C-alpha cells in the first residue's frame, strides 16, 4: 500500500481495518495478522518502523512481530534491559507519545543509546488493552522529529484494538476447545469405568460398589490411573478374575 501516495490516510486506514477484519476467520493465523498490523502501521501512520510485544501467561513480554530486522534487534534489547516505550506502555496501560530519545535519555538510559544507534530518534507506545486488561503494546519509531497528530493516535489505537480483539477471540476459542476436550475426556473415562465395573461385577459375582473398590485397589497397587485400569479391563488386556481385594480396604463410593 505504500506505493499509493495519492491515497488519503483515512482511506488507507479504512482499507487496513477491512483487511485485518477479513483475517478473523475460525482458522486465522494470528502471526500473519500481527505481521500485517506492524506493516500497515508504517503505511498508515508514516512511522519508520513498528513492532509488537505480547504478554505470555506468566506476564512477561515477548516480541512477536517487527516491520524490519533492525527494529527486531532493538526490541530484543528493550526486553533484555527491561526498559523502553513498550515496557512502560504495558506496565501503565497508557499511551507513550513523542519521546525524543536524544533528549530524554534519562528515562531509558540503557535503551535510548541502542535505539539511537539503530537510527530511531523518536519512540511511541500504544497499549493493546480491552476492558482494562493489557495484553501487550505496539512500538512505533521515527527517525525524524515529526510528531504524531490526533489522527495518528486514533488510527494507531484503532489498529491495536482490532488486533487485541482478534487475539482475545482466538484465546477464548482455544480455551473453549480445551474445556470441551477435557469434558469429553472425563465423560469417556466415566463410561470406561462404568463398563469396567460391570465386567468385574459379572466376572466375580459381586455388586458394582465392590467392583469399583477392586478397580481402585488395583490402580493404587500398580500406581496407575483408575481410567487406565478400567480401559485395560474393558479391552481384555487385564482380566478381572485376578483382582483381589486389599486386606482391610473399605469400598469407596462409586463415581
């Protein structure tokens, strides 16, 4: 899109949001979306480079997308030094705008010289947040002192918000799928145990409660899971005839 100078920034932003929205399918690639985001930030906002960091489950930030290799190295140092626009933005949940790295070296004494050496003189940070929950931040860098206007701030936040929604949506879907898999696994295990109780009860001529007790005793003795033992009984690899009750054992309540 950068090769269309006659296109207004407003139109370019609208097209970018549509393009990002088109990626939000059931099987969309979040890495592809984030790479699209940083590239379009360069096109729409006129910044020199853009990068994006996301928080992993334990809260630490990771660099996940950069518009060029030079910025990727700068962001890796930012994480190592634990200071910089993205870190501040993530920690506070607030915009970091127009930081002159040559003038404001005291704010980021380790990070500023590295960014300046890479050719970046001005830094901005945009939080990726939803309902007060910050999941990362968008880094924007310029080589010159051209300041961001109101459009840049609004447009940058809009693109960051779009990516945030996509990421949270993907996480929600993944969590729902995991929960569904866990429920199915639990249900299948319950069915196996019920079947195994019936096999043991019929083979040994005991009631279901005591059959379950034999299954539990065997699982404990062999240091196995009750579902694993049940599965072996059902498929015939473990014969119920050989089950012996552990002396002094008390039959547990059936599940």
